[in-house]
C-alpha cells in the first residue's frame, strides 16, 4: 500500500511515461494511441487496452485501436452488440467506471459479465468536439491483483482526454486534406474548362475572320456576301455565348450550371456547323460539305 508521497511519485512516473509517448515525433497517430494503451495495460495490470466507437442508436461497439497482451480475439474493426459490453455502462455514465472484480460488484448480472467473460474493467468516455464519440477502456479475464484506485481512474481520464484531443486534431487534419483535394480538383476543372474553351473560341473566331475576308472579296456576289455576313453574325453570337460561359465561373463553382432543353432543327444545326468549319477547311485546302 502506497502512502501519499508514494502515490504522488507513482502518478508523476505515469504522467512522465505518457508524456514521452505523446511527445515522440517519430510515432504516427495510431502508433501513439497503441503505445498509450500498452502503457495503460502495464500500469493497470490488464490484458486488453481498447479505444472504441459506440453507437447507441444502432447498438454497436466498434474496436478502433486495440492492444492485447494475451491470446484474445480483440482485433481492430471488430463490432459487438453495445448492450452486451461494459462500454455501454461507460458511455452512458458521466464518470469513469472501475470494476476490480465483476462477480463481486453491482455489475455481476450485466449481460457483459457472461458475454465477454471479463472480470475486471476500467474505462471512461471520449468526447470529440464536445460530443460523445466512444470510450477508452482496459479489461482483464481475471480480477486485477490490486483493486483499481482513484489514481487509476485519474490515469484513465488523462488518457481519455489526450485521445480526445488527438482525435479532434486528426479529424481537423483530414478535413483540411479533403478541402485541399477539393480545391485542387476545382482548379484542375477550371484549367480543363479554360483549355477546352480556348479551342472552342478559336473555331467561331476563325469563321468570323474567314467569312469577313470572303465578304471583302470583289469577286463575291451580293448573295454570297449576305450569306457570309449571316455566318459572321451566327459565329459572333456563338462566340458571345462561349465568353459568357467562361466569365460565369460562379455558377460552375456552385454547381448551378443549367443544361437547357430547347427545340432545334437538325438541318439548321448542320448548316451552322458547315458555315463555321468550312472556313477553316478551306484555309487548309480541305473539302468540307454537308
């Protein structure tokens, strides 16, 4: 039995050991949690250390990070019925739950006592951004040699608080990464859009220049000049619509670029395509006809 000085020294040793883990730059987020769970098992004398996500609405308890110091089927990704675990008790309690000997406690008739066969358990709730997320807990198939103390509860609370902070930072980092990917994707989409539009702009512009030159040709008849002017007008309207689309980035970013369904004449469309493309074809000494 430790006196007050001994308890203070022990708590200091635990805090220093925990600090060494969480301040190690070489460990990833998951590795830090695993090492913290391993440290908790060592200090508390338990076989299993676990961080889990609890969902009362769907009655599930999912294992996220686990440290198992014995041959037990407690693996990451395992999902159990929440109402058959002591995590249900922890998740619904505002305080740390500590059970040194299940069969001699008020929880001896709880479904978890027989479902998992654990005889000792200590755990607290994890909150992420102020909302209950899950639990961190340590358990054993046998009663612990030394009953859990207030110092043990303080250690579990400290571990739970640190994991809560780290999870918040991890989620923020993931959101930041998603935002960056979304921004990069949007910039790429704009670049692709502009590249496509630059090609689309050249097509009617070439037609306008080509038919303007044709209209100035003294050998052209009045009808041919009028036809060239009509083509210039159509190509100009098409070019104006393209420019309006390019300038209207706000609709693209907001996902509000509407596709309109209008009646159209296939023959008129073919004629407009011919009038726009034929000028380019002639410049390259190609035949183009509809």
